[in-house]
C-alpha cells in the first residue's frame, strides 16, 4: 500500500523524473537481503527551535528557509508540512546521557533503564556536568492526506514534551485496541519552559480510526520493529541532533 514515487525533481533548468523505471521494478530489495533495522537509521522528526543549528547558515546542519515551529526530517533534511497525519505504531522508553548545555553539550550514550544511565554517569570524571534525559520514543508511520503511507520514522519526546507522549499513550491505552488503529494529526504549538523561555512543542490530536488497509500496513511495520533493538537508531538520532529539548 506504500505510496508510489512519481515525483519530478527540478535541478537548475533540467527536470529529472524520479519515478522508478520499469526495468528496475523486479529488482526491489535485491542485494539488501541481510539488512535489518539495526543496519539502517530510522529518520527522526524534529521541531525547529530558535537556537536550532538548522537555522544557522554557518552550521553544517543548516536548512535554507526553515523557521521556528516547523517540522523536519533529520536524515533527508526535508521540511515537512505545518501539520501532518501519522499512525503511532510502537512505543519505547530510553534514557540518554548528555553533557549539559552550560558545559558545551554533547551526546554520551543511550540506555534502556534510568539505573543503567545513572551508573554510567557516576563512573564519569565529569559526572556533575552530565544529565540523564528521559525520552519517550514513538515509532510512527507518517501518512499523506489520502492516508497513504509516506515513511516510517521516530518522534522523540523529552522533558516538557513528555506530557504529549503520555497523553498519546493514555488515549491509546484507553481505546483497548491495537496501538496502530488510530490516525493522529500533528502540529506544533508555542509554549514556555520553567525558565519562562519560549519554545515549540508537539501537539497531537486524535483524528479517529485508521482504515483497514492502513491498519494492515502499520501492523506489518509493528511486526518488523516490535522485537528489534531500536537503541541504534535512537542513539544515532541523539548523537546527530542532540536531545532536542526546549530552549
């Protein structure tokens, strides 16, 4: 059911057809038989904040034209629509260790439990400069307006964003159905943190039941990720972009 790519990319004055040529259609997956979830990075959807490196022209992560409150894919660097639909497929909770922003920032490691993270911190010479960030990791399928799958990605909620994660979890648990039976609408909303500093948070709205074809597709994604160790993708996202906490 995945949406077929038929885009036309423009490069200068030349148009390049990005649709898959007919002679390649029977070759899908050939050579990738041994690839697993551990061998690829699941893209992460982030929000552009006022101090995000994506806004700094001198930074390698700069994305031309991005603005505060916009969503972007951290792998393709694509700016996403102001609102997008998604199905929440799988949830996990992890604990990242970071150098506190006041000491220059930086990712140090990802752990399955808070106890493991705290043991790691205690063993470091600069333990006082480190912080453990509790993160709700949601594997989602982003869908278009026609509810056709676009991509599988992760959305990571930490600190003030955890309240959004908990709200999604509470609603889904209360329904008593499979986690991936519901379509959500995601937007961003301006808020202030405990220091009265403005930042943008996620806002997720329940849009109702997923149609059967989408439900079946998301079930397949769930089967692929449920027993997989997602720590590699989470750690890669954290190392690449940091914890994406509010500013």
